[in-house]
C-alpha cells in the first residue's frame, strides 16, 4: 500500500524562528562578564573581515545553489522510488472502518497459516464485505477456497486418527454467508462426510474389538487374520498406525504365550531350580502384554509351588532345606511376605521337634511374631494352642517313662495308661504312641512267651499237632504272632514231609512209568493246607499238559493222512499248538518240517500243469518252517512266468517315451494280486 503521508507530522522539522529562539535562550543562560563580551566583539570583527575576504560574486552563488539543488532532487527521487510502501499491521486495524481490500489482504495473511482458527478468522474478515463491492467476486473465490481448505484440514485430522477434532472443524465451517441453495448443498456435504467418517471409524473399532477378543482367548491366528481387515478400512490411522500397533501386540502376545508354555513345562518338573527358571521366564512379560494377567497368575502359582516344596522339606524335618527354598521365593510372586513368615514358623516348629518345656515356650514366642494379616497367622495360632497344651503333657510322658523302667507287667500296664492321656492334638502324641507301642510289645511278650515255650516243648516230643494248636492261641495283634507263625509253618512242614511226601513220590513214579492219569489222581490227594500242595499242583499241570500235547499230536497225524496241501496245512496248525514243556514238542517240530516239504513237493508237481494251483499250494507253507524260503523263491519264479515283463519296440527317432505314451503303456500291463490268478 502507498505510504500514508498524512501521518507525517509537520512539526517534526523545527522552524527558523524556533531555532533562533533556542539560540537566544542559550546565550541568555550563559554567564555575563565584561571581559567575555569584549573577547566576543573582537572575534566578531575578525570573522566579518574574513567573510568579506572570501565572499563570491552573486552569479557563482546561484550556480552553486542550482547544482546542489539538482543533486538533492535526484537523490530524493531515487530514494522515494526505491522505498517500499509501509505494510499494514493487521492486528491493530480498526475493522469497522477497514476497506474491502484491507480485509482481503489481512484475510489472505491469516489463511496462509493453514490452520483451522486462522482460516475461520480469514472467512470472518471478508464475509462482512457487501455483495455490491468491487472485490466481491474475488472474495467469493477466496471464500470457496478457504472453505475447501477447512474441509481438507478436517479430512487430514480424520486420517490422522482425530475423529472428534475432524468433526469439530467440519461443523465450524461457516455457511451463513452463502446463498440458500449453495448453503444447503455445503451443509449436506459436511453432514455426509461426517457420517462417512463415523461409519469408517465404527468399522475400525469393531475390527479392533474383535482382535482384542481373539487376544483375550489366545486365538493368535484368528487375531492376525482379523488384523488384516484393518488394511481395508478407508482411514490412514486405522490402516497403518493401529494395524502396526495391533500386529505388534499379537506377535508379542504369541511370543509371551510361548514363554508361559515353556515356563509351565519347567515348573511341571517340580524341582526348585526348574521352578525358578519358570519364574524368570514369566517375569519377562511386561505390563503392556495381553498375556500379563496370565503371567501374574502363573508367578503366584510358581511361588506357591516353592512354598509347597519348602513345607514338604519341613515335614521330613529338613529345616535347612525348607528355609533355603523359602528364601528363594522372589518378590514377583507376591508371596515374599508369606515366605518370610514361613521361615519364622519353621524355626518355631524346629524347636518342638525336641519337646521340652523350654523349647515349647520358645516356639510359642517365635510363632507369636506373625502379624494378624499374615496368611499363616491362623496356622500359627493353632500351633500355639497345641504347644501350650503340650507343655502340660511333657511331664506326664516323663512320669510314664519312669514307671515303665522296671519292666514288670503291672508297671508297663500303668505306663501305657499314663501315656494314653497325651492328646493327639499335641506334638508329643506321636512320640507317646511310639512309647506305648514299645511298652505294649514288651507286655505282650511277657504274657505270651510261656504259651510259645509250651508249644515248643510239645514239638520236641513229636506231637506237632498239639504244638500247632498251642501256638495258634497267640492272636494276630500280639507281639509274638509272627514268631508263633514261623514255628507253626516249620511244624506243618514236618507233618507234610512225614505224611504227604510219600504220596507225591508215588505220583512221580507213576508219571515216570507213563501212567499220567493215575499220577494226577495220586498227587491230587495232597490237601491245600499242606506245604507240598504247590509242588503237587505244578506236577499235575505238567502231566496234564503232556496228555493234551499227546492228543494234539495224534490229531495232527490223523489230519495229515489226507495228503492234500489243505490237510497238511491243518495238521501243521494243530501240531504247532503243542507246548514246549510237555515232552512232545520235538516230535511235533519234526512232523511240521516233514509236512511242509510234502506241501512243497505237491506244489512242484502242480507247477508242471497248473501254475496258479502250485502258487496256491506253496503259499500254505508256514513262515517258521525250513521249507518256507524255498517256497517263496518258487512262488516268485512262477509269478514271473505268469506275468512276463512286457517287450516293446523303440522308435528309431527317439529312445524315450513320451509321458502320455508311458502312462498308457503301464495301464495296459495286467497286474495280479498276490496269491490270486489274473482275470
């Protein structure tokens, strides 16, 4: 714009009058003295004489002034031509009086910033220009351009994933400056675009929700497949940023799940080191992973496994191992405090393993260190109650021990009665029961030893039956029961040797003579209560097997008399059922060998006139016979004779068959199923 020269102040150049007045004021302000005035008068006279000495003629003065004026005018004109007009300061303009050109200029400056706020400001600046203004067509062009820029910015925000911002920008596009028809068209366009954005956004959210559901249920393949649908969403944010984000999460979830599977396999080994390795793997799964909740549950489970191992070690009274395991429980399992309390309670239980009054009191003090919010607090309180009761029982058990020291029946009975007063809820219960069991054994031994001694005396006299009856008075729940049973077994064996051995010997003699049926009947006379009963039954089973094997061999010989391959095959099957311990197996094997070769000879004879019949006969030879390899060789030869290899002429121009010719040629070769003639 041209410089507004009205703004230049005329009083910015001082007038001659003002300058002389200032000079007079300065002179009047100077100190006056007669000597200084005289010096100034002398100087003034000298200056005037000097000026007169150098004064030029009038025409030369005018010529000099004309030259200086011309040069000044040229310099001034050049400076004015080169000087740019002053740029208006748009923020300081008073807009109610601003011209249309000024509004358009400032609107262009604002619109060039290309952000929604400045574009809206630009539209607002020029919208108030009247319709009959000369710049109105240009303004309308700019309004259309800036409106489109706003919609483009809204679309960019939408593509960048800022749906709310995009809708806000689109709804702020001014339409009231347009005529009715264009305004309705623009409003309809904006609403359609917003609806399209919402639809596309909802599509992306639905796909993303489906992927999250697959991740929650650990369906990794389905999650990957669903993620590819994001690429089809008509939005750059969903198709790139969200797609990359979710695929990375799916891959991370898959990797983390594999880690959890490996951790689970390690933990299933059940030893401390493997469980700690499993914990280390589960700790690698970060908070952002979909598998993080599962990992936290797994860590807690692994911590409980460690505490279970520590408790198992404590149950077998291995305090050092129990404490070592508990101290290795990491904080990531959320069981570190419980592990610390376990160590405290384990030390208390260790003291009770040697139950004295002092140890029990110290154990109670140790267990009382657990806080109320500890998971082991209730267990500690139960143990404290038991140990307090045990303090009263310690003296009771000691008195019982002192009573039992004499070893008499009366004192042992009294000691047992005292020890039975120890409650099963105290740590001393097991120890009291051990003492009771030991004292009861001593008491029963004192009571039953005379009975067993009497039985031994009867046995020495040869009266084994009376001795057995005497020893049988000792019941199963008595201390000397096992010893009494051993003596009874010895005396029964003596009776068996004296009464049943001759029967078994006589049965064996009959069997040696070949009278197996009489041998079986004789051995069957030995009763089941006899120590020789098992030997008799074993002999009976052997003799019965020999009888059965003989019958099978005779049956096989009868079948083989038919002489046909079928009859010989049936005879072989029958003979092969003979057992190996009955004495007839070697004869059966010889018969099987002979019959197999007979079948092979029949097959060879048939081969001279009937190859199919020869093959059918040879195939009846069993694989465990000596003739089987020869039979298989002959079957192969006869099969070759029935199915000779095809012969074909080779074309002179090529030594290779075309693929289609080769396949058709193979299809023409007849193939015989093994053991069956060709159709």
